[in-house]
C-alpha cells in the first residue's frame, strides 16, 4: 500500500445470510481505503469479480475505491447448498450488505448482464444510494432466444486436463465478449477455472446457478421507469441481449447516454482501452 492506495487488490470476504445460514461472499477491493467515492462492480451470471480487474485499476487511479464481489456460487465465494437461493431477490439482499459495509454519498454501480439487472432493481427503489449507474449490455427488455443460448453453453460444464485446453475452450465461449489480446484471455483463464480434486480444470461456478435462470422474455420496464440517476448504457453492436431497439427506447429517459462497440456481442469485456476510457470520460462529465 502507498499513500492509502493498494497497487494490487486486497482479497477479502463478507459473511452474508442465505436461507440455511451464513456464507462467505468473496470480493476484491481496489483503491484508496479512505476514498468516499465507491464503485460496486457486479458481474454476469456465470462470471466473477475478477472480470473487472482492468477497469477497477483505472477507476482506482481516478480516485475510486472499487469493490468487486464474486456473487455466491461463483469465483471464490461459497456455493449455496440450496439451489433456489440463487435468485435475484437474495442476490440483491447480499449486495445491500456490501452497500452498508462500504457506504458512499457518490455510489457508482457498474453491472454486466445479471449485475446490470440487479443495478436496475436497486436503483429503482426509494432512497436508493446509487448515484450513477452503468449498464453493460443489458436493459429492461430481454428476448427469450438469446437467453436460451446462454443456458445451453452454461450447462456444458466440461473439465480439462490442462490449462491450455481450458484456455482454448474459454476463447470460444468468450468470443462474443470481444477479448482481443492473449494477455486478457490469460487473465480470464486464471480466474474462470479452479483445479478440482481430480486435478482437472473446472469452471468456477456452481452448476446450480441455472436453477433459477429464467430463459424467457422479460419485461422490466417497471424497474426502469423510476430510476432517476445518470445512466451510461454500454452495448456490443452485435448484441442480441440488448437490442438496438431497446437501447434507443432507453435513451428516451433523461440523463441517459449510450456507447456502442464494434465487433462485440454480449457482453463487452471492459478490458480494452476504448471501453475503459469511455467509462472514465463519462464519469468526468
């Protein structure tokens, strides 16, 4: 640590309550411990908080303390014994714990896919502490077909005897994210797998997370309409999850901006300079 700023993140955990008891929810903690500017970054359904490392480092350099949880059943967090506990209301309750542990008058929420839906839910509530919201390739209308594709590939759950085989598989799965460099792919490989008891590389999420995944058309406009804070929408130009039509309708709300990225579908990885600087510049406006 130097002048209160961590060059690399601190790994820590909170105890959060589920139906059957308390469970460890891991998180990475970037930036100055004294900063009053807090950013909470929440990942997609099968991902984890280390997806935000490149963005978190840039935000920390810009004065933010950045908290990136691994939601239960992902990354280094505990797997929940009860499959039905992997539901959005319980995930929101767990994230409320993070908001209370890291209070801020300038709370920034950055959510990819599932994390964006949770951000919309929480930003729509009365007395929300969220002052700025960044939604990464998700919106208030979800079509069923692309969600079914997500369920199909998340259900595969293969294991791999070598890191190289695991990395090759991940490169295919994450191709829509627009991951452009071997460095970025190596980073994602490191945090997307763990070595199981058989010495094989296994994806770092609990297969039971799919038990509450709704692969059907969703109308979330009632959560969208009450949100009053400034919003930045990030969209992969090839995305089927956040369609162009939905994004344009979202722009009808005041204080909403849209940034789109070429050659990317669902969801922008938030690792390359263009995507990171888009976020930094929007925050400075």
